[in-house]
C-alpha cells in the first residue's frame, strides 16, 4: 500500500492535501466554469501513483467535471473555462504547447455508459493501437489478448472476437471499454461511475478488476456508491456544492479515515446517509 | 509491466515535445476551406451576375430596363424592357400561391390534426414523390394534359397561359407547403390542445383557435418557401406559360416569366453582347428576389422553432 | 367559450373536416393520377430498342440510349464534385466550429444557395465553367454546374448525418488518445455514412431531372454517337423530353411519353433507393 498523508481539513474553505510521495496528478486552486456557472471551485488535491482514488458526493456536485479536468475532456465543451494549475507528472497540462492527444493516451478514460464502438470486439480493442500506428497483425493479436485478459474479459469473449461490441452484456461492454483503454497502455485511468449502469454481479467483477489494475495503474474513479468507494479505494475525496452551487472539496484523505473517522460534519452526514 | 513493445516511441514522448502532426494540420485547413464553400459559391454567383449584368444596366438605364414594356433584343438599337417578364412572374406566382396555400395548408391540418397516424404516414411518401418530380415532367404534363383542358374549358385561343403555368406551379409548391406546415402544427405542444379541450371546445375549434394560430409563423414560412419556389421555377413556365413577349394583362394571357425569358433567350444571345448581359441582369433580379423571399422564410422558421423550445 | 347552439358547432366542425379532407385528396390524387397516366401511355414504347438504340429520323424514331447515358454521366459527375466537398463542409460545420457569427453566416449561405433558381445556376455555369474555364459546352461543365447547385443539399445532409452520431463514440475515441481527425475519419464518418449516402442519392436523383441549367450550359438535342469524353457535348433525358414535347412538331406521342416515363422512373428509383437506405440505417 502506498504512503498516504494525514488529512488536514481547512474548515473555512477547502481541504488541501499534500501526500508525502511524489504526486502523479496534482490540482492547485482549480476553478471550472461553464459559461457563467461556477461548477468547480478552488479545488486542490494530489493523487499519488498506483493507487485508487474515489471521488464521491451528491449528484451535480461536479465530480465528473473534476475528473474530466485530468485529461482535458472538458475541452470538448465550448463553454468550459478553467483557472488554476493541473499537473500530470509535474507538467502543467493546460499550458500552451501541450499535446492533448498524447496526454489522453497516457490518461485514459472510461465512461458512465458503456460506449463500445459499433464494430467487432477485436476492432474495439485494436482501435487505439491501430490509430497509433501499429499495423502488424501479430502485434495486434497480442494486444487484444493481453488487454482482454487484463480486463478480465478474455475467457468470456475469446471465441467471439469478431462479434459486434454491442452484442455483449452491459457489464461485458464496460469491461470491453476498459480493455480498449488498457490497449493503448495508459498510465492513469479515469473512470466516471463505471458501474452505475451495471447489475451487482457485474459491478463486483469491475471492482475486482480495479483492485488488480491498481498495482500498475493510477486509477481515479467517480462513484455514487459509497460502499464501492469504501471497498475499492485507497483515498477518497468528498465533494459537495456550497451555497453558491459551486462544487468544492469538503474532505480528502485515506478512505479508511474518511469512512470511519470523518473530520468534517458534512462528510459524516453524507456517509451515514443523512443527506445526499 | 507490459510485455509487449512500446517501441513506436510515441507512448513515452513528452507531452510538450508534441509531434507537429502535419497531416492533421493540412486536413484541417482543407476542411476549413470546404466549410467556406457555401459562402464562396453564393458570393460567386452574385459576383458573376453583377459582373455580367451591370453592363446591361449601364446600356439601358435601370428604370427603363425595369419598367420598359418592349423586349427587342435583335433590333437596332436593341430595346430591353423586362416589365412584361416581371409581371408574368408575378401572375404565375399569384395564381400558384392562391391555389397552393389553401390546399396545402388544409392538407397539412388534415394530416397533422385529423387523419389517423397511419393515414398521415401513408400520405407522406406520396407527397415526397411529388416533390421528386422533375420540373420538366411537370411542364410536359401541363403541356399535354392541362393546357388542352384549359383551352376548352375557358374557350381560349391557346391553352398555354399564365393560369396553366400557375396551376402546375401550385402542384410543385404543394410538397414544401404541406410538409413545413405539418411540421409546424405537430410542434404545437399537446398541453395547448388539452387546455382548450378542457374548456369544452370541439376539435375543430381547438384546431382553428389554438393550433393554427400557434403554428402561424411556421405556416407563413411554408408559404414563403412556396412563393420562392414558384418565382424561381423555370421549365414548367417555359413550357406552358405561352412565351408571349407582350405585357400580360390577365392570367389567361400567354406570357413569359423571367426564368423562361432567360432560358429561351440565352441560346441565341451572342456571348458578351447586349442581350447576353441583359439576360444576366434578369438573373440578378431573380437572384435578389428569391434571396429576399428565402431570407424572410428562414427568419420566420427560426422564430417558430424557438417559440416552443426556448420558452 | 359560450355554450351556443351545440348542433351548429358540430355542423361547422363536420363541414371543416370535409373541406380539409378534400384538400388532402387534392394533393395526392393528381400525383397518383399522373403516375398512372404516365405508365399507361408510356408503357407501350418501353422496349429494348427504345432503351438501347440511338435516335433516328430527328428523334421521331429509334431509341434514347445517348440521352440515358448522358444523364447517368451527369449524375455521376455531379456527385463526384458535390459529395466530397459536401462531406468536408459538413465535417467543418459539425465538428470544427462553434456557434458564432461565421457559422450563422455559412448556414444562411446554405439556405439561400438552396433557394437560388436553377436557371441562375445555369448562368453561373455558363460564365464560369463554359466560358471562364473554357470547358466549352461539355459534360464536365454541366456536371460542375449541377454540382454547384447540389452543394447545398450534400452539405446539409452530411452535416445532419454527422451531428446525429452520438457523442459517446467521439468521447470514447478521444479518451484513448486518438486525434480529432482520426476520430472523425474512423468513427464519425463511418457512422454517418448511411445518412450521407441518402443525401448523395437524393442529390443525384435531383441532378437527373434538372433541365434549366443544362439548357444554358449546352445540352444538345441530337449528338452523333455516345459521349466518350467529359469534354464532349451530350444529350440528357430531361432536355430530350423538353425538346421532343415542346419543339418538334409531329413528334409521335409514344416517344414523348416514353421519354417522360424513363426519366421519372429513373428519378423515382433513386428517390426510393434513398428511402430504403434511410430506413435500413434507422433500423441499425
Ligand atoms: N456541459 C455543461 N454545461 C453547463 N453546465 C454543466 C455542463 N456539464 C455539467 N454542468 C453542470 O455542472 C455541475 C456539475 O456537473 P457534473 O456532471 O460534474 O456533476 P456530477 O457530480 O458528475 O453529477 P452526477 O453525479 O449526477 O453525475 C452541474 O450543476 C451540471 O448541471
Ligand atoms: Mg457525473
């Protein structure tokens, strides 16, 4: 397990956490606006290597918005505007001259709704590597097999790789999407409520998978499901909207701490189900 | 960690030493250029019409050009007065609109409000079929079927008249009038209707006092589009309007609308000669006329769209 | 609403509905009538010779093969020029631009381009392609002219088809470090292709029936032999119909109806094809 710093809670404003180890991803006083609307307010947090960080909070508090800041998916929204510093391996990823395509290759993303491409399972997994220039059939076969094994899907689909990615079950589709991300060898995987469209058994499968993957990947997961955060994550960030409807970081720390001994009254209320 | 190769080098490249992706940059430039194409072509058309049409308006003062009633392109000196053509265009457009609007809007109301869905769905392809009829075919039908009938019924010397052309044009503008009006009616929110029914209105009263007024701007856009179509239509009027050069007094006269004047004159016009330029000047007037009508229609449609969505 | 005589209110309603139903009938009956009439009259002239022979006796006998071929070439030429640029413009409008004054201007231009009378495109083609580029009265000049006219349609249908591709697909691709253009090329365009194809087929069908522009840029009534080069003068079905029905006295009726039937069959065939593609695509 990684070294994790103690939580310092700034009651006046936001929690501000500095893990002792080097941070893979770092945010410093980040604000995000959609037009006039202030969606993410003054958030600072560090995410260390080879860990699972869960982002929890009530609906609409800005979890997805926060997550999408790490691979600049918010660039796709015309009205989005960002202030503050977001770093990946010490590089400011919003500075001019950043190769966003390269960034997203290293910081991949899995979405809430499984979104396999309307093509075969094989082509789904190969899609990234092919676009990145791998043409050799043997190499592609290897990538497909390894990614599907890593995504714990190989045994279920190895006999039907040429079937459509849309023909398999929702849970399998989501693992296919994870395999699709793994195939381009990212370093960080962002997951936005990856299990919310799945049944409990499929959910457990994905959670197991995340634990396995956390040995070699840095994973950030947004979830609505408190038990899930408690089960899989090392660190937990709790977000909530303030009076101005902007999402802010209430508390950030080791998952065990947050769930057993929250520092903030609001966190406690949320975790014990008193609101949210 | 990964047994398979990272050798294509990209994976470990720095975020900052971005490879320039030249291919992608060039493609984006090409795409941008093509994005501008609609503007370029539209301006190109305008430019050509101005450039080839203005000399005619220098030769013949514009008021004489617009209001002159004589078109003698080959006399010496030639005379270019397009009032007969303009009036002809107006006549056929008026006849077409007077016929097509009540029928088209009536049909749209029937399809959107009264007919069962199945009937409406069955009628739709037939209306679409009509919109696919080439105008030369409509001209042909007008020539061989309608004009003899008009001639006999009205006891005229010829069946090739403004009325004949107007009737064919009405048929050709029906599809657009029906479909745009129908869409406008279907966009009226169900609660409007429910509220009126709640007040004890009959179905017809709901339609007439609630639905039609709410959809009015969409319906008027449909009418404008129909008018635009009638003004710009060429083959039908060329074939059945009669082609007479005299100033038409009544719709039952043979006449030559502006589009037909261009189509029938351009083959004989000496390239770069006075008639050539005069025909381009007619084209310019047509262009501006239809531009005006279409702009209004687009405006009205835009407003109609916003009415039930943004509010 | 006052409770006036209920009976008279319902009477009004009945009368109104009858009137509306009659207007609907007035829309569809002529269409069906024309089709039936055309088949009844043109059917007899549809024979192998008519479709595969060249005209004889100044068009009063023989077949119409050169006109059919000319129209086919025109359709292909039109789409060859109008489709690629239409797709790229559609890509620009849906993927590369945001709602701003320029986009509004472009959309305005497209709407107005669609409304420009076809004869005006003919003048444009005459001045630019026939005379300006010195292509002469040729298949090529006519194709380019019709392509300029078809542009509004290919752009609009491409744009709509591309916009309809769910954004989840784009996100899924971008999120694994695939570039924007590659995402468009490998995800968006394949997904949009049925819609784009529908528009292309409709544009071709319209080009097949277009007459006024090709009168101006030089369709010919009779040409010796079949067109072989894009610089040849050409015959075309709609122009042929125009000439045989309006300009040649003593033209046998079955020739006129035959030409009309072949033309309308071609146009409607392509319209139907577009409909089928659209339905197939929706089912997916
Ligand atoms: N594209 C956008 N444009 C404008 N506002 C947006 C946009 N996306 C999100 N928002 C707003 O920003 C706020 C945060 O949204 P976000 O999707 O990040 O919340 P979330 O915590 O992920 O919610 P959920 O749990 O429901 O997914 C919400 O109020 C939302 O309405
Ligand atoms: Mg969310």
